[in-house]
């Protein structure tokens, strides 16, 4: 959307030809930025409540840096997932305040962090090997303005570790449970709480885990009510969904 289009729309509002609700609806649908190799959705925050997030895997470092730099021109945080250290270095050359989180493989630009809403998103991992995916979920939820608690390495092979934190588990408004291997932990957690449980299968495991497929199928067949499942290793999707759920009591739908 260019200045001429915006001015014309505002003149229509001023003249009473377009009402405010119609103008807002138009602004939701129009704008994007064409970089040649990418069409950036510069008004996604207006429609969905959060800016476009960059999926870095498969992109070059130069492409990632160009996209992040352009997104950083707009208000709100910038989040880039599945990023490498090389990509982060390229981004910092054009956006010096960008921060790289190597464990989560994420680049974050937060000039003005979003205010924290009420309620806690609890991110639980079954094993230490699941932490990279769990951190992707936790950091996503934090950048989106949520209070996040972490509880790592409490899988079903030593269930007493999980039960030692029942008070924390029961106090969370939304829970993200990350597990590889057989993927049993979300069912256990789902049987303890009256809150939504977002299950994240990981590709952690030996041969018959089939790179996370065993955990995915186990979670999809959970006998615990209230467990929903995202894709294998999709910590970002789980953190984003957890944030949307956590904000529901603060907004009208």
C-alpha cells in the first residue's frame, strides 16, 4: 500500500463516503511489500494480532537479512525461526539490535517488547534432547507477550520428576508439552489439568521412532481429553497457539 492509496482512503472517510469499519477492513486486506524473492505481508498484525514471522530454513542469509530489515521498519517485534548463526550475523549487520537465540534457533528484534498479559504458558519437555523445540515454543510465546514458565526433562521414564511440580502444572493457563520417543508425556499431563494441552512431537528417538512419527501418532491417539497436537518439531506453532489461547479472556472474539 502506497501513500496515494492511503490518502485516497482517508479522504473518502473524511467525506463520509466510507465509514471507519469499512476503511479498517480495506486496510486489513491491501498491503504487502514486494522484494522480488518475497512478498511480505506488512499488515498481518492488523489482521491476526502479530506480524509475519520469518521461516528461515531454505532461505539464504542475504534473503533472511533483507526480509528482517524490511519487517523491522514496522512497529512490533520481528521473529525469525529455524535460523543459523550465519543468518543471524547477516541480520545484525543491517539490524544491530537483533538477538540470536542459538538453542531455539531464532532471531528476535524487540525494540518495544509487548506488555505481558495475565496467565502463564507452561512449556514442559520430556527430555533434555527436546529442549531446542521446547525453547522455540517458549520464546515464541514470550515475544508474543506472555509470561512463560519452563519445566524441562520430566518425562515418563521418571514420573516422580513431573509430579514434584504439580502446583506449577496446575497453575498454568495453557500448557505446551514437548516429547519425542513414544510421546507419552502429553497424555499424562492432560490427565492432571483442566487447561488446554498442546502436544509437540519431536524427531528425537531411535530408529523405530521414524523421526517423530511414532510420537506424533501416539499423541494423536491420546486418551486424555483436551490434548491437541501440532506437527513434528513445530515448537513455533505450539507457542503461537498457546499465546492465542492465553489472550482469549482479555479480548472479545
